[in-house]
């Protein structure tokens, strides 16, 4: 179970986020507070910290995450926030950016991907960060010896969103056995031994848009 803390100044937003995440079997909301100041004593044991854009300042974020390399951060915003640029320089395990109107499935998938150490987010919101994002610093554009098929690319994209094989099967309208076959082929072509490595290779080779 992924332990999540919600930080948002508006009670309605905190309540809404908790309700959206309640349906996820992989996520447990263990804390919800209006500001980072209220979270100081609760950070221990939290896997992913979900922040609304108006709930912190860059200095507060730096101080709150000091020594918490195991925590991943997810920013919820409706615009490109200057304060959000702090994310790419924090010593955290992973970070991402989503719009505040993200769906329950998008929120859950992003949290699961962040928990795996991946960089995630809405492409339009992520664009200002990509030139300095550490995950993309060594971006490679070389082609594969054996390129992925169209279906394998679709499966890889869903893997990057944190979906399990059963969820991928439902999303693509194929059997779970077929998904496993595609995942095995993706691993072989990318030289990966697990889904995290496969997604990292996919990002570096321009096969995955997060």
C-alpha cells in the first residue's frame, strides 16, 4: 500500500482528493493538511506527498523535504507555477505535475508511477521542466535493433502510467495473457529485467511520453 499525504489550503480540495483516491486499492491517504508547516511531524513513513500549487513556497518545500530522499512529490496545478521549478532541484526520489482536474485513474496511476521512482506528468505542464529534469538529462535518441510494435508501444505507455497488467488488458481490450506476452517482448527489446527499467529505457529512447 502506497502511503499518501495531501497538502492543500482549501478543505474542499483536500476532501475531493481523498474521495478520488478512495477507490484505489493501491493508495492509502494517511494525512491531509492545509500547509507544509502542519506536516512536519507526519512525513515519516509517507511514500508520496501530493501538493496543491498554492500550499507552499519554495523555501518551505526545500526545508520540509530535507533528508527525505525516499519521498516522491506530485504537484497539482492549473498553470505553470514558478514555485514548481523547485521540484526539479529537490533531492527526492521522484516528482511529477498534474492538473488539479486530473481523473481518479490519472491520480492513482501517477502516484503508483512516482512510487516506482518515475518522472510523471501532464505534457503541457511538464514542458517547462524537461530541459533540466534529471531523468531526461541523458536522453538517447538511438533506434532499437528490433523496434517495438505499435501495440508494444501502447503497452509500454500504460506501464509508464503505473497500470497493472489487468488494467492494461481492460484498457486495450485484450487478454491479460496477451499483455504479459507484450511485456516480455518489451523487456527483451529494451534490455530490461523489470517494468521500471523498461519505462526508464523507453523515456531515454523517446518511446514514452509522461
